[in-house]
């Protein structure tokens, strides 16, 4: 089985954004407590790497759980047999096909199930998002400078189309989502094994994302997956065109 270079070198290169990664001869014996893989959702190569990391860690009995941004907290494959089919797994995770197409993530999820590793929904449940928007306590989860960076990321991520008064509420939702994912990781913690999170690149940011909400005493390895070179769709142009048609 091919083991991706970044699995072999998790302790050497924390963030892979086109950086050169050495090729050690063996996988580290003690993985970090939490490995956070940050993807570009449009990049199919990233989802293939998800599968390879799951297989590599599971083959060495080093994978405690697989946590997903793509499914909500409270849903899990725990208790399913290793030979559970995709329909059963999707039902257990309450997978939302409209929000997250199943096909790209199925290989990693099913590899975990086949290895007897629980797959956990980690994202903030949709019904809790409205409350998060008005929860000003969430503003205190980041320092003021980082909070402004988060709001700016929300602005650019929504193509400069959000009204200014929506930036603070939307940033709170992002923070609440990061906190929910961190909570899921902590609950799945097993000493000597890694809990693996699959999420968008922004969620694994040490400054803004999930790492900010994890206990200081545990080892966290955020990895932003390097671009495969595939051009990203211009979502902003598409969105602006749709709005003009309206």
C-alpha cells in the first residue's frame, strides 16, 4: 500500500503548501494525538489523500477515530459492522448529499469502517447555527486581531457580497463550528493513537481554526494539503452571474 509522504513526515512538516517533504524510511511510532487534514473541497486529489492517510494509520493500529466536517455532531458509525454497506454508513452519519457529495469522501469513510474505526460527525448541527450567530461570547474565543482576520476571511469567502453587519454573526458561526469539531476530537481521544479530522483548510488554521480550541497538553498536527495544480472553479464569478440574472 502506498503511504503518502506527508504521513511519513507528519512530525517534520506541519503545513504542506508546496513545501518540500523529506521521505523518512518508516512511519513515526507515536502519531500526534490529533491530525487535522485541511483540504480544498474541489480538489479530488485531496480526497484520495484522505483515503491513503486513513489506510496508513489504520494498518498500524494508530487510528482512534475519523472525524468529519462533512457530517454533524451526534452521528456516528460506532457499532456498525466492518462490512456495513455505503447506504448503512450514510444513514448512520445522516449524510447530507446536497451539502456534501458522498462520492469524494466515501473511500476514506469506508476505509475507516472496514478497519473497525468509528467515523464521527464533527460539525455544528444546523439547528444550533442561528443561536451561534447572536452569541457574542463567541467573539471572545479569539483575540481581537484574529477575530478581525476571521471576519475578513468571511467577507472574501462570500465574494464581498455579504452586508457588513453580517460579518460578525457569520464569524461566530465559523468559531462555533471550529469549537464543535474540537469537542468531537477531544471526546474521541485515545492515548497512543491519532484522531484524524477531515475539514476545509480554514478550519485547520492554527491561528483561527480548530487548533485554537484544543487542550494545550495534547499534540496537534494541522496539515494543509498541497494544491494538486487543478484550477479551482470561480465560485464568485458564478455567484455574481446568478445574482445578475435575478
